[in-house]
C-alpha cells in the first residue's frame, strides 16, 4: 500500500520505543496521564509496517538507496 521509507535502524528504534511506551501503560497503573503511554502504538505500527506517513508527506526516507 505505502512505499517503504523507514530504514532498519529507524525501524528497530521505533519498535523498541513503541513497546516501551506500551509496557509503561501496564506498569504505571495509578498515573493520571497513563493513557499517554498508548501513543506508543504509533511508533510501533510505523516500525512494523516500515512506512511513516509523515516521511511520505515531507519526502524523507531512511531506507538505503537502491542501485
């Protein structure tokens, strides 16, 4: 559907950060802004799909160039 525009290092970082934020949601049970941890779904999804809509809008890519 979308062209891949997220490189391997960027992809790994997005997945790790997304998982860490989601884990924070379950570990921080009494926080008043606990729901903000659910924003970790965004970097997790973009990392798993290897595409970022904002990268597409701005014409940015961290994928290696094809020769």
